[in-house]
């Protein structure tokens, strides 16, 4: 059941993104760090969130070698290419660019990670993507007042930071102090997509602020007229053969990111 929910969320998220009439807002992008099985097999989850709507536009995996040191560490890892972060960023940008109303640029707010600069070196991206960089400032001891640079960075990156806080405090395998790591990439990304569709269609942007913030991100973009319920989101079965699924999402849907997994039963997922 959990796997089917994750696969359904992947297709529903793709369909909802295709229904967006056009991207006219800035995109806030950052990677959420997690682990697969153990700490030497790290996973970055690239998240692209609308700066104004707080709509989660994309969720993309970036498996890489973790920083943990173990005596039984093997050479074989889930690393895909020499620069997994660059590849993940490029997949997200290529997925969002067709939705940008030409000839406008896709403005992306990012932190100081150099992988963003490397990702937009390609001509197709360099001419249509503008990076707005907000480096992570050095923070003082706990309780120290925030500097103006810190306040500016926190304001600019808040939409994606809020999503990361929800992931961190909702899923036990993503908490800071835990030993319950996810067992495979496909399951972790399935839960991340399920969180994304919940945040887009069911959760209001803010439970405490004024009425304007009581809309969901989907309502903000005109994709929904009211808050959805889980019954609505799960009421219709979705199929890969009836949608144009990108290569990376199809690979995730068919459980082909992790080597050695049993093949996906077509009778349940065709």
C-alpha cells in the first residue's frame, strides 16, 4: 500500500505541475539531506518551491557518497555520475523551463553551493536561468541576534526551508537524532512526493496568519477552488501510459534507481 501511494503521488504531482498555466514567480531551490540505510550512503532531495505561492514544483533525487567513515565501507555506492548535485539541478531546471512564459528568465533563489553555478554553464540554461544567490552566513553561538545578512537569507529561502522543516519533523527517518533511516531511494522519494501533493492541495500556506494565507498553494495558482481532501486526491487511478513521464520520474516510478530491486509488477502499475 505504501509503495502504491508513493507511485500515485509521483504521477499526481507530475500532472498537477503540467496543469500550471505558467511560471511567473521566482523559484527557491535547495537540497534536503537524508540517508539511505546508513550514513555513508547519503541522499540529497532537490526541492523547488514557488517563492510566492509556496507550491512544490519539483522533487528530484541526488544520491551521493556520505561523509560517514566505516571500516566495512565498500566501494560500490549509489553515486550516479561524478556530480550528482549538478545533474539533479539540471533535471529540475529542464523540467521547469517549458513552463516559463517566454522570453522571461527563470529566476532561481539558491544558497552559496557552487554546484548551481556549474549546472547553468550549459548554453540552454545559461541564457534562460538567472541565479539569485543568498550564501549561508556564519552564525554565532545559540541565542546570538541574527545579522542583517542572516535575516535576508532566511526571508529569501523561507519557502523551501519551511518544506524541509515539515519533512524533518514529520518523517521519523529524517529527524536529526534517529537510527531509522530509509531502506531505499524509491521509498524515500515516494514519501517526499506524497508530502509535496499534501502541501500543495491540502495544507494551507499558514494556519496562523491572515485570510490570504489560508489558501493552499494550488488555490494560489488557480489549480483548485478549495482545500482538497485525501479522498479527492486518491479518488482516481493514474497510469504512466496516459501521461508524458520524464525519464528520471519513470525510473523512480519503476524502481530502477536502486540496483537489484524486484521488477515492478505491470499488472499493478501499467
